[in-house]
């Protein structure tokens, strides 16, 4: 059965660390069911029985993804699977080798968006990709059915595209990125993004770990593209999240209409004389046109008579003149 979203379990040696990580994940995706199995008798440690109980509480029928902090937490989680009373539940559990904090956050966003447990785990594993991209390092990107591409928008048949400008002072950081990803997961058409300002490749908009690799800062232009039925509506919905200076989505592209033929430019035979008045040259064999009449200078105008002195004008009252 798959009645609900994928459940998550946070396994940590520190209860305070686990609670803080769950609170942070809840800021990004409050609908994801997350259980905590952390600490031991008020101190540090992990308990396999507590992990097994958390797995049972987190399961809604779609399975559970367990995110762990340190190596011994992995051993406790493996033991917890052996303690489960339901073997079918154990088969629906994925022990995820993701970074604890980042992995839990992106897993929560993916789970709240309806991703299955394999996709949730893949998102969590790729959670360091955004950080590595910004720092110039390398990290494995999360697998995705929508591969990255450097093909320009509009290059695919039936594609709709648009552009928005990042207006948040902190750029496309965790919260706005999480809202964008959550919306993208609800759309009928798969949507992809690229940072046009930096010239990045395309990434799926439904992947928080991949969107983080765009490094979109304030003022950057982000291209949005989608294919197939509902593409224009999908692009329009994402552009509406960023109303500051958006570019309206273009209609799905199709074959270009043939252009109307244009007349060839007129040419002049260099051997054909050009008439001085700019008129078209006479056809061959026609009598020559008479030359234009010579211009006669106009006689000079007679000198004008001396002008009469102008009558004095009355002065305006209140205006004083000097001595």
C-alpha cells in the first residue's frame, strides 16, 4: 500500500542535534513525517530498539528512508531492521548514506512532494552537490530522470520557456528553492532550470539538491523550460513565484514557417549612362533627350530705400531709465 508520503527517521548520537535538524527540515517541508531516534539514556549514543520503533511510526505505507549521522549509527540501524516484526516493512526501508543535516532537509522536501523512497534517498545522497558547486569542489549529484543538458531553451519541439530574475537578497537559497521544488513536483509537465547569468547546465526543477547547484544569486536570470502538454502552464506557474521582472513564457516551439520570397535588389549596368536629372536611362535606340535649359541668373534686387525712423514707443509705467 502507498497511502501516504515516504516517512523519514533521523538517527543521531545526539538528541539535540537530531531535534535541531528535524526543526530545520520542517521549515522547508512541514508535511513530511519525520521520527527521531537519537541519544541514549540522556547522553550520547544510539539504540537499535528505538530506531525500529521510529521506523514503524514513520511508515505510512510508502516506506521509510533512514538518515544517520556517524558510523555506529549505521550499525544500530542495520540491527533495527532485524528487530522489525514485519518483514515487508523491512523491505520498504532504505538506509541512506547521506550527510545528516543537508540530507534530511532535501529528503523532507522530496518526501513532502510525493517522491518515492528511491527518489527521496537519491535526493538526500546528492545533498552536498550545491555546497560543493559553490566552493569549487566535486560531489556526486543525485540521480534524476531529467538529465542535465546544455541545450538552449527553445531547441526542443513543443517546448515552452521563460525567464525570471532572482530578487531575494540571499539568492535562490533554501526556503525559496524548496517552495519552487515543491511546486515543480505538482506540475503536469517536467520543468528544468538553468542559470543564464553564469551559463550553467540544465537541472530538474523537482530536485532540491540539483537546484542548489545553480548558485543563483540576487539579480541572476534563471531560465525555465518545459516540454509537452501543459508546458506553458507549468512555466507560467513557476514564473509566478518570482513576479519581479519575469519574462512571459514563449509558446511551444514548432517548425518555422517558410519566409516569403523577396525580390532581388535592382542592379545597374555600369555601361549604361545615368541621366543628370536622376530619371531612368533611355532604352537603347531612343533619341537622346534634349539638354536642360541653361539657368539665367536673376537680376539683383534694387537697394532698399532708407527706412523711416521708427516712432518712439510709449514706455511702460513703473520702468525707470538711467540718466
